[in-house]
C-alpha cells in the first residue's frame, strides 16, 4: 500500500523571529506547492503563528515541538494542545528524545501527551528510539517496543488513524552519525511488526514511520529508498532551505 511520505523540519531551539520568517519564506518558495509528500515545519513556540501566517495558502503544514498533557491550568511555562491548534498548527511532536532526556518526559508522560494531542485534534508525531548504550547492549527492539506500548498500547485503534511515528536513534541525533539505510530499515520493519501486534495489520501498513538522526541532502535518498522508511524528521539540515528541499525531493 502506498504511504504518502512525510518530511518534518524540527527547528529545535534555533533562530530569531526574523530568521524564522525568512526560513519559512525560503522553504515556501521551494516546496510550497509540493505534491506527493507532506512537509511539516516545527518552529519554536513563539514563531508558530507567524510561520503559520507565512505559509498560509501553500501545501506546507506547521506543528509544535511539544505540548502539555493538560488542556489548561496553573502550569507556568507550559503550552496546551488546544492553544497550539488555535494558532493554525496541524501537528505536534510527542516524546522527542530531547524531551525525554533533557526534560524528564517519562513513557507515562509521553502517553498522556499523545492523548492530549489527539484530544486537541492535532496529528501526533510520536518519537521513539534507543540510546547508544542500549544499541550496544542489543536492546534497540526492546526499547522501541516499550516506548510504543506505553504511548499507544491502550488507545483504541480507531483514534490513531493519523498517527506518525518517528524512529530517531538517539546516538544519531545531531552527531553526524547516521544509521545506515540497512540499520534503519531493520528497526522500521520491527516497529511496523510491533504496530501490527498492538493494533492490527491494516493499521501497521497504513502508518507512516519517519527516520530521524543526521538526515542530510546527501544521505536522504538511501534512507528514504527503504521499504519501511516513510519519510524523515530532520533537525540541523532543516535550518537550510536548500538542503531541506533536497531531502524532500529525495
Ligand atoms: P539532526 O537531524 O540534527 O540529527 O536532528 C534529528 C532530530 O532530532 C529531529 O527531530
């Protein structure tokens, strides 16, 4: 079954407002009328609405990098799903490894955030992946299975139609070390099998699984050519419009 590739640009905590708007314009000029794949930009919170406005009328979509699991309340510094939705975003990253390792998001918190994203009508991009020590001790599959089970195991299949998974081996993020296409494909195939175990074969076949971790213009085609790799979640290279466009074209 043909899955529409989805390419995300995670800008992380980079850029000022002017640079963010310039990047949004540059990406729009190159990819604004892209067809055959979905392109989603993930700017920092203060730039969400300006970037939404900048890409309005194009085929580009905008998402947030995180959300809180409650819809409102005394949670200083946090941003709720309905707020993100209300400024025109369509997507949200959930459980990015930097949230897990730097901010202490546990599997349980990631699960609550995923539900909050669904409740807000946002497409969750659930990020999973193993640490370097875990890969070295052959725990990659076990870690991915645990993270998937915790986040989506208890959610009814019918609610997960739009879910996107991003497999991001933590040792490959921002390090220049990319998983080889074969290494990535092996884990993606495992994740798809696990999705089938949890929610059935039709769900597993329909769900897009992105790869993330030092994806660049030069390595994108090899990764995206694998049968179970349905797109990329790009960090550093998404800050350069031309390189990001190369990845999407791959
Ligand atoms: P890099 O592409 O900079 O390695 O980051 C990957 C990532 O974390 C995307 O979410």
